[in-house]
C-alpha cells in the first residue's frame, strides 16, 4: 500500500458497521436478483425410464419438498424457542438481546415458508427450495465458515457448525437432483 493508506483488509474492517452492513445488503440483493432471473432448469439430460415413473428427478421431488419443510420448521422452532442457542452453539460468541430479538422475528418467516412450500405445486416448490438453499447456504453457514461476505459473523465457528454447512450442501444437491425436465 501507499504511505498513509491502509491495506485492503484493514480498510474494510475500519468501516463503520452500518457501512459494512450496507455492502452486505447490496451483495445479498444482487445475489437474489440474479437468482430470480436465472433459469433454474438444468440442461436436459437423458434419464432412465424408471425415473419417469417416480416423477422425473433422481431425488423424489415430494421427498425433497418435505425434507426442506421439516428442516426449515426445526430451525424456525429453534429460532423462536431457543434463539440464544443459534449463536452460542455454533460460534465462539455470546448471544445478545439484539440477536435473540432478530432470530425470534425471523422464525416467523422460516415457519411460514416451511408451510407455504407444502401448499404450492411441486415444480414451484422444488425451484423455490433450491434457490433458498443456495442463498441461505451462501449467506449463513458457508459465509460463517469462510467469511466471504462482510467478514462473516465475526466469530470463530465451533465444530458443530459443520452440521449446517453440510446440510445445506446436501439439500442443494438434492434440489438439483429433484428438478424435473
């Protein structure tokens, strides 16, 4: 760096929290807008005739939808009933009144999405679950692990954090395999 300037990493850390938050929000909105415009169907593959009998995907779309709704409901209930555990179980950090406040509020959206995904047609449900898995994975467990967006959570992950990291990888792969032609 030039004399009198901070290295890039220090400069980013010296920004006020609200500025870093705006950068994160812009990145999240860009990711969601890009995902909304993307074609979610993969290139047509030749699938064995046996898959057509089950609905067309290598993973049963109905199983995927129910699995997604179940995990969303479990996390939603945990955010509502035990928000402190969401922070302290996964990170080397103490929970705060503010994080618990936000987690309780977010539980409503998790629980509502888990219900609604069971009420729409299967193709819409699979696509919505897949996009959600990618976005949640990128913004939460994978960002928690790799700190690639706005420095991540600002605390070291505990070993149990491997569970949501792998869960979102598995659910994303299941979603891709549940897509129909």
